[in-house]
């Protein structure tokens, strides 16, 4: 089954959005590490998560960032929480936005999930601050 021009457009839009949110170094690493085994998965998330959802106009990137962090924290997706906390440098979500989102996680998904995500966010922000100081 061939790729239609609409698919190529969504892939290009998704890649541009993915790079804007996560940064070129992260996306370059993810795509360089892709093999024949997971290349289709990389295309899938670029087209669908980044091209079809993150590129929609209603929510701002800041709002999407806040929602994404809350959902990932609630699901216990630690690596993804860390990645998206780092991405707040590109989305405009503030540290106050993140802690507010994690307070909602505590109420609606449980204190342990929020507590763990707060520890992750604090560690990521400490790394980011150390990078800024260097």
C-alpha cells in the first residue's frame, strides 16, 4: 500500500511539530535509533501523535503539554513524563503549570502517581537548571 500525498503531508507536519516540541536532538536520536523493526512505529507516532493530534489548532502547545504530562503521570509512564517535562522549555508550559497538573493527578489518579511524577519533574528541572548554569 503506497503512501498518499495526504499521508506525506501529515508526516511532514508531524515531524515539524515533533521537532518543535521535543527538539532536534531528541528526534534525531529517536529516528537514528529506528531499525526495520520499529521504523513503522516511528512513522505512526509522527503522523498520528504529532501530525494528527499535537498539530490540531484548538489547544495551544502549552495546553497540550500540560494535558500530556498529567496523562502520562497518571499512567505511570516515567520516561515519557521526563521527556515531556523537558519539552516544556519549548511549549511554554511553566513549572507552575506542571505542578498544577500533577495536583490534578493526585486527586483523580492517586497520590502515589503524582508523588512519583513530582520527583521526576524535580529531577528534570534540576538537570535543566544545571545545564543553564553551565
